[in-house]
């Protein structure tokens, strides 16, 4: 299944039904009077957040969405039926924007959350409504109100407690596959991870949290290098960011310069995301070169006030300590079960 996290929709509510102009023509009823019924209300466009969907793929193939029009009024004071509402289900975490100006119209962050985005037009009143002592046979009725239309931009931002950040091959996919049932593709070439993935991480005493893995960020991503920055939005809702750093390449590469480069790319994308507190995770602790370089690298980060957790996803070393720190940050000390 394709991971589609952005779509454009042309949505329209239903047009209100027209009121009816009619008069009673029945035997033995003289001067029957006006009997035109009202038109029905047009259907609304309603968005509902659900966990049954994980992408916006279904809407990609249905870009035009329209609610049902209200039915016209009829004679004998019969009112037209209201048009059916159009209910559009979207994944939890979907942001709905006005496409042209980018104004946020709704942010669906909870399961079952509903928002009426476009109201259907009101039905017109039939001529029976306009009968007065001075005008007992009105020959006019109201037309139905027009529908509301809008070009919408839907963006999905994954709902995760913990977000993974780092260069390609830093070990993000290995970590999420170690601590959860998620099974992203793992290989020793850049951009193995092509789309974001979520994993539910079980913790002690049946507690759990959600971890998000996104494709690696490289220098120049804000200009489109690599896979660019389009997936960084999936980390904006994360409470904790784990910045994974691979130092096994030293001295061929400078992991500290790479770390600072990624931080600059994040700042260019979103100052709010850059301001989130990060936990530095040194990966591939099972490799001899990592153990050799670890003391100096760890000191560099700690001098800048950053906590460092060395781990090995291959052997599991340090992973439990990292999960304990994540749990401590997510839940208060009183709530946490040791």
C-alpha cells in the first residue's frame, strides 16, 4: 500500500432544494389556497478521524467530493427531503487547510473527532409560507441556498510519542524493529527507508508508546537533496526526539559536523521543531570503532547539555536503559511503574 500523506480535494456541500409554488385543487374545497412545500436542506461535508486508515490513499483517487443536494418541495404541503451528508473518514492526525492561502480549517488529533467543514444550503420556503390576509394566493417561492465549495489541502502528520531523527543508515529502522513489531526495510545503502513508519513499543506493566521512523535527512535537504524535508512534519507532534548518531565511520566522516548539519536543516524547516528537546543516541555500540570513539563523542554532547545513550540494536545493549529514559520523560515519576 502506498503511503500518501498529502492530497488536494475539491469539496462541495449540497445545494438547498427549491420551495414549491402550488395550489390545492380538490373537489368540494373552494379556494383551496397555496400548498407549496419547502425544499430540503443540502447535505453537509463532515470529516471524521479514524484509526481504520493510516494514509490518505483513498482520497487521492477521489479528488472531487460532493454532498447530496436537498430535494425540491412539492404540492399538498409536502416538504422536500434533506440531502444526505457526505462523511469523509481520514486518519487521526490529519490537518485540513484551505488550499489557496494555507489557512488551517481543522486539525483532527483524536479518534472519532468530527468537524462540519462545509454547511449545506438551506431549503427554500414554499408559497404556503407566504400566504397573508392581504395576499392569499402568493405565486412565488424561495429558491434553495447555494452550496459551499472549497479547495482543500489535507496533510497527514503521524501521531507519535517518540520521533527518530538522523542521517541515512544511522540505525533508525534497526532500533524501531528491535523495540516494536514494525518491520521496515533494513539495508546498508542510503535511503532504505522511503516512507515513514510507526511502531508500538511495549513497556513495563502493559504500558506502551508509539515511535515514528522517517527517512534520513542529509545536508541540503531544505533545497530538495535526498528525500528533502517533506517527511519532517511527521515529527512535529512527537513529544520526544531521538537523534541517532553513527560514529563507526570515524575518522572517515565527522559525526559531530553531520549532527550540526542536520540541526541546521531542521531549523530551516521549522524553528518550533528545532526547539524540541533532543536525546542523542549513539548507535552500533557492538562495533569496535564505536566503542573506541565513544568517550570523546559523549563528552562533546554532554558539554552542550545533551544526554547521550549508547545502544546496539543488534545485541540489545543499552536499549532498555534508553526505553527507561523515554518512559521517564513521557510519564511522571508517580505514574511510572518500575
